[in-house]
C-alpha cells in the first residue's frame, strides 16, 4: 500500500480509555504528511470523537472498557496471558501489513513483544509517574481492601505488599515475552509500562520530576486533546455573573458520582457545565446545571474557574494549561498519581471517589473558589506548559529514531 518513498510511522493506541486514543490521534496529527506516511491503529470505539483523523486507520481489538475498569477496581492484572498473546498476534499481522519504519504505542503493552520480533523501533508513550526513575510514593487505589480497612490501614498494608502486587501485574507480559523467545522485563511493573527503544513521558519535569534518566527516556510534554464536537445550543446562554464549574468525569470515571456532584454544586452560587461522556442519563438536573454528552475541553476549561474530573492526566493537563485548578474524584492508581502531582503544586484538591460525598465535594469546591492561591498555582503551571511544545518534541524524536534506529540496549540490538 505504501510507496515507500516516505518513512512509515505507525501509531497504536490501546483504547481502553479515551486518553490513550486521544494522545495517539494528537501525535499522529503532529507529523507532516508530506514527510511521513502516517498510520493510526486502534479499536474504533472513540474514532467518532476525532473525525477525520487525516491519515490511514487500521482497526484493531482492545478489551472492552468495562472489563478494563472492572480489573482496575478489583486490583487484578489488567490483561491475561491469553489476551496479550492474541494482542501480539494482532500486532504482528498489523506490522506485516503496514511495514512501518517506526511504531509508537500508548499503553499497547504487547508492542514490547511484537515490535522487537519484527525488529521495528518502538517508542512507548507513558506518564512519568510510572517511571522507575521517578521518586513516586504509590497510593493505595480504591480497592475493596481500602473500603473495608480504611485508607490509612490499607495504605500501610499496600506499602508492604506493593512489590509483590507489581510483580503479579508484570507476570502476564513476562510470560508472553518468554513464549516468543524474548527475555522477561523483571518483576517491576514500571519496567513493563515503560519498556521501549525510546520512552516518551507525556509530562513535564516541573509536574512529575525524575532523576538520572537514561538517554532514551525523554520528556515529551503533555499531549493536549479536545473533542471536536459542536458546542451545545445553551452555550451562548450561560450566565456571566457567576463562576463556571466544568464537571467531567471522563471515560474512566465513575458516572454514578455525577448526580452527587451536581447536588453538591447546586448549593453554590456557580454555573455548572457537565459533560457525561454518554455514560449516564441525568434527570431532574439542578437549575444551575447545563448538561451534554461531550464538550470541547479546551473551550470549556478556558471559560471555567474550576474543573472537577476523575483526576486523569488528559483533563488535568488541559485545565492547568488554561490556568484552572482541578478537583479530582480519583479511584485508580493512575488518577491518584496524577492528581497527587497537582496537589503538590497547590493547583488542586484530590478526593477519593470511594469516600467522596456531597459534603466533601462542596467543601473542596468552596475552598478553591474562595482561595486565589489555587488559581495562582494553576496559572504558574499553565505558563510553564505554554513554553512546552509536545508536537515539536515528538517530531524531533521521530526524526532522531529514524536516524539511529533502536536503542542499543533493546532486544533488537541484542539479536
């Protein structure tokens, strides 16, 4: 299919959440189509939110988002050996069809098998708080254990067993690598999540610092994305005389928290704009709430004084880029880690979804709206983000990888 007069760049998203697809779609658009043959591969569940892609698209299978969320909620390994093996076979068929000069993946863990098998240079996009070179304190997720024992006791227990938990979660990919004749990546889950010829952190060091990074680990910067859905008809009628709160729990948030959040915010002199991601039908919404399925995040955050989200990096960085503080209603570890960074910077408040109540959310929203230090901190982060060009960094890294090929320490180089 390709004329091969241009390098072929394949970008693969594991679309179990919108964020992974969104970052890949954004990075694909950062590449010059006159210089590269750009191909995106993903489960098509989110493609309607990013139409048109502007490049070739190959559908591949990802496990259902509900299955992924259930595994997260139970603290179980996200993928079985059987699932990862099927992913590898799907990847190999994709690589044989596209024949890329470089593959970029966002949480497609199976590429740590398929890419070296096809001797294709591979770059993994991941958040820096999963790096083995980050001094990360890992909070206990919102697990059944947490709800039974309470956060404090559950955290003590989790700190003790975390290395074993990480080893359990790393085991499926290690087994699949052995099955295909590749060495295992060890028992540290962070090595599983970040393995690649290049590792690209979708963060900035001011938000998530690391230390002594290897040369092939690079800060890419946050990959900002927004839906291109039209604004709802009520957008032009929003009141101008009170603060606007943007409520968006995302594709991996707990939609059943939306009614509670709306009830809490109905007690404040604010206007609420809520995006449900089509996950819940809200009836009898409070008078101060305007509700739709999707809102363009960039436009909505710029108009808001506060964002309330599930604590995921996609929404958090979009808010901070607009200088807007965030409340994160977090449940899984990724959300807790991301919001932990915002809290340390003074730009947000983190609530555990399993313990959040109308009262605690009301108190958090009141604190942020009444204390300008949160907005000031968010503005400082936004100024730093304004100096970060993830698209240009990505173009530079792609050009470098094409010049040099795989990292000398990778599986491909050892063959």
